[in-house]
């Protein structure tokens, strides 16, 4: 299940050997169940985080909110590396499938695959101008392709063991690589020749990073050392000692003043680059630290540890950030809040702010192009019933309702993208879907069937995870999903919503809720769920009606009159903060 970001306000103060005191302050944690993080990195703009997981998936997170923006899932084997282009349009991934895949970030479609590699892909990088892609791994060859044409431009041979890491220089003229052979190599990309190669470390080289000005390269390895090379003469100018076990990861700050390093000793160290002194050390983390990465636009960094589902966000020199963070007390919910009964719930509430607009996306699919999928009789009629009651009794204007009748997959994608561009944080969105759905037990994924879906191929199926990603990207105040389809309860991953913390704050706090006609079960074409949902909306005489109260008012009636058990809950990790969607009578 997807978890909402948890806010941590713990400060890890340690002894500092220099005059000024520096702090490593834990700010917040992102997590996704089942997604044990292997590596993490920011995009160039610092607004997204890319994580590669042991669950054969790649996630793109909103760096500020911790909401998952995009999910690349269903990969046949574990990815080991992923990098996003400077303009955020492309993502390259590679791993145990022995090939590099280039993805369109917007559509999540595969653009190209680069094959012919005789081993696992362990490291990837995109050139600063976005024209070239480099990959290396266990076959000891670095390959460089032209992204636009897909043509293989160079095969660089020089390593005698696995290539663990490679990086383009900021000007794109050089490539640096390091591997299990202990060798650091600088390559001339104009002709593929070696500029300099040597055993900089006494053990595996695990990571490299160029300073932003391109004058220096930091490397780390299993010899417990960070080495700094000056690129004018390609010589080592400084050795940093402080770790007690092998170092897995190293990273320059955007301004070049600091370095981060971490590894098997479970410690993150902040270094002063100019002096080589240790400015601060974190407390021991729960496991080996696999990745650290500075944010390009803030004095933040992220970290991930082995066998953990968590991405930690940190700030350093903590006082700068303390005034901007909520206090620990204000971040704790009041667990003593009393919720009044349904009839009394809104008697003392003045109602939601009138500033925003109510939008609705209604989707009904009766007719399927494939003969493998049986047509239905009632989804369009049910969607029309929702449309009629919303426009006749509640504050939904006809011009703000989108009614998709028998849409194809491209219609789903285009509509959600347009909503993401149009809606503001003051607006509210109701999404209704009626049509076929399916549950993939092997991959534990739920899908809706657009009208152009085929049973024999999942290419045109609409994933629940994609739906969650779109809901997370739409900046509405409240979003309510109502789904009447087989296996529609998969959207919750079995987690319920719980009780809101205060009825008077339901409109103030953002919400991402859903109600579905069933759990992981088939539902009939003639929907008892929709029948009583529309009836309750039609009979309601309360000025303000929350979705939770609406659901509870007809749940038992549906159970008593059908074989399905309707569900209500939070759509996890897309921005719910405890509020609720409010139906307001005209």
C-alpha cells in the first residue's frame, strides 16, 4: 500500500571537529510498501526524485510533497540504474535484463531499447546536452549511443572487471569510469581514447561525482577512502579519511563547497571540500547507506539504506530551515477528536470556501472493440445518473463536467493530463468510472479496461498505479474517486480511511478518497451500488454532505441487497491530509 509521507523533526547533532557547528537534520520520510530502494537521485531541477527498487519498479517522486508522480512497474528483472534527462522528458533504465530501456516520462511508453549487452547494466548516465547515453556493467565495456538515432557510437574497452560507475563531465567532453578492478579511467569522448587510467583506490571503486565547475572528481571505494582528483593534470590532490568501513556513495554539493559520503558503516559524513575536514556525522542509520544525493536547488539531500522502503530527506546547517518547518507539536494529530453523528455533523459548519470550482470526470464504457471482452448494458446509464443528480441538486456546473463515453486509453491519458493543467488547489474533482476491470494476481496490479483493451495484451489497460499517479499530479483540494468495476477495491491496497481528525477542518485539509463497489471481486453489470449511491444523493436534505457520511448512509443497504461489499478509504500517498470531499446543495 502507498503510505502518506511522514514528517520527522529529529535533529542528529554530533560532535564536530571544527570551529563552526553543522547539523544534519532529518526533515521527512517518503516510503512505498514493497519498494525496497536500491538507488536514488534528484533530477537536474530538483523537483523530482527517481528511485530504483528491488520490486522491479522505478518511481518518480515529487520532491517537495513525497507524492509518487509516475510509476514504471512490471519490469521483468530488477533494474540497477535509472537516470532522468535534464528536461524531464526521458528516463533511461537498465539492470539484470541486460539491456537499456529509454522511456517517455509523460506517457511511460518505451521509446527505444538498446540491446546486445552481455551482462548486467550497473551504471548509466546521460550527457549534459541530452544527446548521448552511456552504460556499463558486468561485461566490462562502456557503450555510448546517440539517443535520437539509437546508433551505437562508441565501445570503450579498458576495464578488466565490472564497471560500477560512470559519469559525464559537466561540459560533456570527458567520461570518468570506475570499477571492481580498482581502476579509474578518464575517457576522451571525441575519439574514445583513454586520457589517463590508474589504480586510485586499493579496492573496488563504487561511486564518482564531478564538481559542478568540472575541475574536480570525487571517488570512493571499498578501501574506506574518498579520493579527490584535480582534472587539469588528472592527479589526486586530497584523500579524505573518516569512514570505518567501505564507502558506497559520494556526492558534491551544487556549489562545490561540500561533499557527502556514506556506506557500510551506516554513517553519513558531511565534508568541507576546501579543507578535507569532517563538518558533521549522522547517527548510525538502520542499515548500510546505499545512496546520498544533494538537491540541486536547496541545501537538502536525500539518502537510502539497504533493505529499506524509506527515502530520507535531510537539511544541513539546521538553523536555516528550522523556522520554515512546523513544530513537532503542530504536526501531531489530536487523537481525542469527537465526530458528531451523521445528522449533527454539519450543523455547526459554515461550509466550504466558495472560491474553488467543482469538476467531475464521468467515464462509462458499454462497448468494447475486442470480441474477447463482453459488452455491458449499464455503465453509460449509471454515469448519466450521476451526471443528472450532480447538475440538478449540487454545485456542479455543466461546463465543468467531462463525460467520456466509451473512451480509448489515449482519451484517458489526455483527459487526466488536461485536468492536471487546469485545476487549482482551490478546486475539487470527482472521478466516476463504470466499466470492466481486472486484477493481475501475479503482479498484484488492478486495471480498468478502456474500450480498446484486449484480453490477450495489457498494452491498452489502464493501471490503478497510473490512476494514482495522475491523482497525485492533479492539484485539487479534494479528489473523490467513485468506481463501479470488478476488482475496483485494488485502488486501496486493503487500507481503510479511518476517521477524519476534525469535522470543521474537512474542507481546509486536502483529501484523496475513493469509494468502490467491491474489493477484489467481480461486480454485476446492474449495479446495486450505483442505484443506492444516486438514491442517497437524490434524497439528501443536508446542505453539506461529506463523502464518508454519504458512503456510510448506503453501505449496509448495498451489502443487504447484493453479494458485494463496497469500500471507502484513502488513496494512499497522493496527498490526503485528512479532509473530505463535500457535496454542497445548490
